[in-house]
C-alpha cells in the first residue's frame, strides 16, 4: 500500500509547522520574482505555494478574502474607488466587487504569473476579473501608490505575502505614506497583518510604521485561517484621524445583497471586540 504523501511547511517565526496530505504537484513556474507551485490535496482542494510558503487552499481561502475585504468596505461610509495592492489570486477582488456601490477596483500585483496560475487552478477566485469595474495591473504596487493622485481613493487593501522578498517594501512608513496621501480624508487602509497569536510584535511594528506615515487610529481584526501558521490570522485597518471610530454600517452588512461563507454583521462585531491579550499588547483594539 502506498504511503500518503505530505507537504509540510515549517514556520520559523512561530516555531510551528503545518501539513497537508497531497496527491501530487500539478504545476510549477519560476517567475522573475518568485517560485509558484500548485499541489493537489486529498481534502483541501488545490494548494498554491509561493517560495515554499502556503498562500491559499481551495477549501479555506474564503475566510481570508472575505475578512480582508468586507469589514473595511462596510466600515467606510461609501466606498466607490478601491485599490488592491498584491492580491494576485484575485479572491479579494472578487469580494470587493460584490459591493454594488464600488465603481472601480484596481488590483496591482507585481507578478502576473500568480494571476495566470489562479485562473487555471482556482477559477472560482477569478470569476469577477471580467467585471467592467475591475482593472488588473501587473506592476510595482509601491510605485503605483506613490503615483496615485492625492485624495483619490476610498479604500486601499494591501493583500500581500509575508514581509519578505517582493512584499518587504509594503510594511514600512514610506509605502504607508503613499497610501495616506492617496486616500481621501475618510479613507481606510487595510493590510493583512499575520498571526495575532504569535506575531504581535510584528503587528505593533506595522502599526507604528503606519503612525509614522500619518495614520492615527487602528483596529486589528483576527479571524480563523487553517492553512496559515497557528491557524489564526488578522488584518489591520487604519484611519487618518486620531480617535476615529471603527463603527460599521451594520444594517447594510445585515441586509447585504450578496452571499458570503463566513462574514456576517455578527462576525464583524465579534471580530472587532477587543481581545484582552491583543489589546494589552497593542494598547487598544
């Protein structure tokens, strides 16, 4: 009898690892920026890895994509122009375009190969790529934000990989300053912010860099994510004004005209409630 094959990913920052029973490698491409691999699995559908790190599985990616998009869009009073930096698998773009009030959504990812692999192996994530409101750019997101017209964007979503390699420049004050300048006065920046269980120091440092760029109010929202180390992930929202609240359009969220698998108004309220050890480390929410 053939022994099952497993793919294990050790994650040094958390002293842990995660594993998936796989059926084999389906594809691999070395882009100018990184190595992208696709595996089949027995229970999680297709898996995408970038430089050996798990990016998404067909089974659980909705948790991440819904939670990096909907809390921010329902927190903003009227999000019409959205910019996604990174997000090459297009799942976040799909969630953003579920909001009928969004008039344009620009996705800028430096690596076109991520999108091409998603189109082939995760077509469900790319079903809104042809939406007339969508603009897909394959370019440097740091340069894109630096060249954005001041005060022209409602929500910036930084859907990046870990802060190494091509994504390293998306976690510093210079990049956040570009986002701050591009956002309208009531604009919101939201960025994936790793595991609140094991990487609170990284989240603190990221929020400090946002503060150096001019952002003054922050909210870190945790959510489950089984395919990532510790099984728990987060995104962090930032606003320009000190003391600006993060109340959301609860009635709109309850009566949304689209389906979600995880996000609801009650999930949003619960995720936004301070967790004592996180609040103690971050000095608030």
